[in-house]
C-alpha cells in the first residue's frame, strides 16, 4: 500500500512540476502519462543512477557532488525519450525539471503520513 501511495505522490509531483514550467519546454499529456514517467524515473533512479554515480566518481569528487545534477538531467532526458506523452525540450530544461521536481517532491513528502500513522 505504501509503494502505491508513494507512486501516486511522485506522479502528482511530476504533474505539478510540469504545470509550473512552461508548456513548450515540459509537457506531460495526462495523469496516466505521469504515472508511467514515475515508474520509469523510479526504475532509472534505482538501477542506472547508482551505476552512473560510481562510474563518474572522480568527476563527482572534483565538483563536490554537483555532477549528480547532470546525471539527474540525463535520466530525465532518457525518460523523455522512452515515454510517449512526456516531452522535455532540452538538457537545460531537463536540469530545471529535475531541480523543481525534487523540491516539489520534498514538499509533497512532507505531508505524507508517517508509517506509524497507518497500517500496511
């Protein structure tokens, strides 16, 4: 139950982020598309992202971890190419999208009930 709730909240964060940014730069066709993007980004962030962070460890150390932003933007661009109905205009907009998405996601997660407040 908790996984489904987090998936729905992440899709909501994607919709809110797409609404906050210009339509010609970021486009999400529907809530169902946002659900698919949430699954794809979740997969990419859990499988591909750790591998990329390990491979780019020297750059990560030189930039004090700021290269992670570039990795996040690259994963958003990859998700954009994989999901029909999700469009990101450029790498710069993907970087902005990933930053705003993390802020919106943190705000939404702040209001998520804690594990003790409900039973699985």
